[in-house]
C-alpha cells in the first residue's frame, strides 16, 4: 500500500469513527449498524452494496442491508448454510477477511456451488466478508459486494480488514451498552417492586426481595416478570399480594 493510500485510509477511518460518535448511536445497535455499513461502502474502493450478517444457532439474520438484493443473499445463505458471509462469521481466516474475486468462475464459484450462481444472477461478482465478532453464541460479518469481478485487490482487503476491526469494536460497544441499559432497567424495575412490598407489608429490603423470589418460584415466572406485574398492578390501583397469576406474564 502506497504512503498516500495509507494516509487516505487513516483519514477515512477517523472520519467514520467521528461520524459514529457524533451521532451518539453507540447505545442504539440498529443505528450503529446502519452507520457502520454506510461508512464501509463509502470507504472501501469498488464496493456497490453492503450489509451485516449475524449468525446464531445456524441461522443468518440480515442487518442494515443497503439493497434488497443483499437481504435476499443473506437469507439465501441462511437457507443453504453456505456462502462467504457464513464462512467469515463462523470460520474466518486469520486476518478475518474472506476475499471473493469472482463468483462466476474459478475456485470461488466452486467453493460455494449453490450460493455463487444465485449471487451472479443478482449481478454481484466480487465480495469481501469481514469477521466482526469475537466469542459468544452470536457471530457477525461485514459484507461488501461489487458488480465487477476481481475489483478487490490486496489494498482493498487491508482496508476491509482494518475497517472490520474498528467496526467490531463499535458493534461490541453498542451491544454492551444495550445490555447495560437493559440490566439497569431490570434493576430499577425490581427496586420499584421491592419498594411497593416494603410499603404495603411493612418489611425491610431483604424480606421484600425474598417475597419476590418466592413468588417467582411459586408462579414459575422470571423475577423481572413478577416485578413488572407487581409495579403494573400498583400503578392501576389494584390489590398487591406479591403472587401474580402465572397466566398473566404482563
């Protein structure tokens, strides 16, 4: 990679990160994914379309596709259990980038014999799929498509790999923030439920929590579901006995 290209890459990655942070989308997973894909399509030379595929329990979910064809190809890979997206997400090479030079001919077409002709039918000849996730049950890949065969050279592979590494960190941050927000919401909900029981039954914090746990066990509902039912019942002015109906999961 030429020095001038390296400088352009650094500038492009810095601009992409600044745009993502400026929009404050790190707590909004879907918006973050949209911006990751848009920045990648704009940054990597030769790219015509892109998207993120997430795999979990052998099912591929299409996220933030820039075209309907990209969504269709993600769904096809989920159905066939083959394709560059699946390979990058579940069996990535050491640098994390699966480079596809021509889906219409040669070793790439033979590697994914059912997926390749369908992609060509939709007009795509080249692909790069970059692994995004680290560990855990869910994996992800950033997928970049081109209608031109052989358009992705070594420099484009480097750009995709570097951008994928940055995108993986942003995606991890968004997921972590989302999980933290959910955990804080659950904690607050349980805290409200304990407060209701402490007031109604004149018990301390520990006893109120024990009442919630016992109700959860007796009704076979999750603790947070018991807390949600209790706070909802109190808001509606109903009697509170800390024992919700198992059929009422709201």
